[in-house]
């Protein structure tokens, strides 16, 4: 089975997949990680507040971190069983269930594999460029930001396939990446972003 040719056929057969191709085109054009460590603009602040509020953490204030050391410490302290992480996982599970009402699991796996293949190289190249530009000689940095961006793409693709709205928290998270930031996570009453 040739993945690329089969994906085109699937897009025609399943209406819920019509959002995937435009999303991949968008994700391929994102200028990933261009604003790491920079002060946020008004739009980035709004996106951060919308993400936190729609995820269920309206009191979490955006905290844009100025340097890699702070971001690394925040990433290391982000608890994968935190309430915010659990809320994102619940959203992902609900979206997956909704998509599986229209697709079988094998088809969803094929589409998500295609999504990952389509964006991984672009994201990894951008992460390496960001590390070079910021003079960060740390392979963990490249892996951390690449993995987080790929996850955001996966989640945003699920939102699109499920027919989700533009005001979905996982769309806001992707849009923060679109603005060039790395949304690390909510710890206490702070939404930490590099």
C-alpha cells in the first residue's frame, strides 16, 4: 500500500479528512520557533489567555520566558499528570473518539502517519535553526521543541477532522506555535511559554 497515493483517495472518500491537506499546507509554511524568548505581541498574549481559559484554567497567566535555561527548567518541571496535561489528554481522547465515528482505526493511523511525515522534517529543521540562532548547544532542546510542535500539529489535525471550532484550546495551542513560541505548559497559576 503506497501511503501518498492512498491518502489522496482517502481524502475523497471521507469528508472528515478534507481539512487535512489545507492544514498540512499551513503547517509546512509556519515559521516555527522564530519568537523563542521574545516578548509577546498582543495577539500572542490573547492566544495564551484563550488557550488557558478554554482548557479550564482561566486564572493561569501567560508567562513568556526570556531564555533557554528558564524554558528548560519549566519543561523539566511540567508534570505529565498535572491537571492541565490531563485536560489536554481528555480533549485528545474525545476528538479521537469523534473522528473514529467516521473513520476506522487503520485509516486514522494512516492519516496521522502521513501528517507526521509531512511536517516532521520542516519542524526538525526549524528547531535546529533556532538552536543555532540562539546558540543553544543542547540536543534535548531540539528534541523537546520538535516533539511539542509535532504534538500540536497532531492535535490540531484531530480538531479539524472532528469538525472542531476555531475556539478549541488545541487550536489556540497550535496558533501559539504559529506565532513562533513554544507553549510549555500550565504550572500552578502560570502558563509558561518560551
